[in-house]
């Protein structure tokens, strides 16, 4: 029953893309064949009049997405994290996509607070301002808690936003299926996977309890980071559609004049924001994936304050180690080791030539190292690296794409504060320190200790598991002893190894 609705939405979308001039840009970005471009524009042209004009002063794609509304704005923001799908140029355009939607009224915001918290907004907050920021999904008010007098930020979802997003996301799925079926060349871009990624991001942002949880976890991870703050979540005043957290008072990290007037060291701030991001990504595996100037402030004491935790990145420990070895290998200009790490991690198919891959990596690294130190970009390096690995058959890894995109953004922030920053000099101690801590005897001892704890947790089940395995291995046609002895031998060797690992870990760690 949703088919006609989805078709109508897609017609309106196509008409808006054509009317704003974005259709040709999109088709070019996706490398559509010329006959398809002519066909697509020919189909849409008769419906052009129903498209939304948008703001002519904006770039075509930004103009179209802004005109189409909240779901499309958010879709553009999420796609800006996927240069592997839309290309670097379009990703950069959409990265600066602004939420230009009008705010909803204070009365509606207060009704949402009452519905969510079970108390009137005037009872919860003694002060409640006009919106200070209005985004595609929610808006923010500055308020004061009635009970404590503390100044807080109150984020409230737009009325009806869940239903509106669900309709548009259904249309996106419909379009992705249509594209995959009729345009086989597009399947390498995995349209449905892209929509599923978007759906997951939006689902998280439409439940402010999840964003609150991300902010709380991020705060716990970074509580000992010098010169860094995360506002505290007020759980008693938060729910699915309302989130309350401490107010972040400070100067925007994008306002250099105000930073200078306040006496802040911009070189130090640029170095710190880059090192903090690398620490969060490598040490914690959980990083703020939207660290542009609009989400960062500088407190009076010089601390960097981060807020807006709708988009967070996660990297498992193994991937972090691989990523750190790759970065450190480039910093050391050890291209053979970088190549070997790719093969060891299974990123590049084993049938490729490791020496040839190392030479390709040298072609990526050497021109960058030949640049003036102030122009070296780790983000550019990673971008070139992904181009090379794609040629050698490496599949797209979404978590690394998000990391690379955030790296580019953070570098941009650092360079905007001081364009003379040497990115390698700033990054080397963080990456080198992580390598030292995560790859070595102590790291091995920690890994073995974790393995021993997991084995101990499964201890009561091990006899049953072994017995079941033995029963499955024994057949009437073969003597029991011949089938059983490898398991006995394996169990004995495994027991000795596990015991030795436990002793070694205990000795090393304490």
C-alpha cells in the first residue's frame, strides 16, 4: 500500500533535484552512463513544475536537500561521512550543510517536556529561553533547573518528526531497491547498505536516550583528559524526546577573533583538538564523529568543550591496532610494514603481491612527505590510501571511512586555528604511545588474561562441550581411540598453554 506514496515522494524528489540544478551533479557523482542521464532527466522534466525551488544562493545539492526538508538534510549530513559513495567533492559540499529549518514554538517545546517528564515545563525549569539552535531533528533551549538553579541545555525533538522520517526512509529504501534492480552498475555502491546505515543513524538520533547514553559514555572515557570537557547529562530531566545536559559556556572554536580577544593560545588549541581526537579513536575506540567548529567551544580556563553527540564512531580493538600500525608505518615511512599489515589483517586479498602493494603505497606516501610540513595532511593520506587499497581489491570498511572523514574535519579545525601546524609532529606522540601500549609484552599479557577470564567463565560448560564434540567425532566405522586421541592431545596442550598464559599474565601485571 505504500508503493504509490513512495513513488510520489520520489517524483517530487526528482523534480526538486532537476529544478535546483542538482540532478546533473548527482548523476555525475555516481558516474551514471550518458544514456541514463538523458533518460533520467527526460522522465523528470515533465514534473519539474512540482519541484521546490529552494534558495538560489546555495550550491545545487545543498539547495535541493534543504528544500526537501528534515530527512533529506539529515541524509545529506550522513552522506557527507561517506566520500566512498558520493565522492570527495560532493561530500565536502554536504559536510557544511546547515540546518536552516525554522524553529517550532516554545509552547510546543514545553508540551513535549510535560509529555516526556510528567511535569509541566514551568515546574521543571524556572527559566526557558527561545530556541538557541534549530536543527533538522531537534532544537535546543537554554534553561535553568527550578530545583538547583543550574543553567542547562534542553534538546527537544521536533513534533511529529518520527513519523515524517519514517515515511521518507521508506521511500529511500524503495528507491535503493529500484536502483539496484534496474541499474546493475550501481550495486558496487551498495545503495541498500547506505540506506541501512542512514536508518541506523537516524533511529539513534530520534531517541534522545541513546544520545544521552553516548554522551555519558564519552564523558566517562574522557574524564581524565586534560583540557577537555563533556557536559554532564541530567538523567532525571531526560527521556526519549527530551534531553537535558549542563550548559556549555564558552567561545566557539571557529571564532578566531574572539579566541584571540580572550587570550587563548590557538596553536595549542589546534594541537590539542587533533591529539584528543586521535586519543579517543585509538585509546577508547569511541569518538565524536562530528567534531566541527559548531560542536566545539573553548571555556574561560582554556578547556575544549564538546557537545552534540548524535553521530559517534566506534572501532573495535583489533581494528584500532591495525589502523595505528598503518598510521605509524607511514609516519616512519616503512611502506613494506604498512603493506604487510594490510595483508595480515585480511584487508587486501592474499592472492595479491605484497611487494607490488608496498610500491603502490610508496607512491602514495612519498609525494606527501615531500610537501612542506605545514601542508601535510593525514586525512589526504588516508584518502589516497583508500584509493590504492580499492585498486587492490579491498572492500569498503564503513568504520574506517567514518574515521577518515572525521580526521579530515578535525584537521580542518586544527588548521583553521593555526595553519602552520605540522600534523605529523602533533600526531606522532599519540600514535606512537598507543603502539607502545597496545603492541608489546604488556599488551600480550593483557590479551592472555582476558582470554583466561573468558575461558574461566565458560568453565562449567567445557566438559559438556568436549563430550558433545567427542560424540560427534566418533563413528561406528572407526575405532574410538583413533578419533578421541587428537581431542585429548589438544585439550592437554590447550590446558598447559592456558595455565602458562595465566601465570605469565599474573606475573607481568602484578
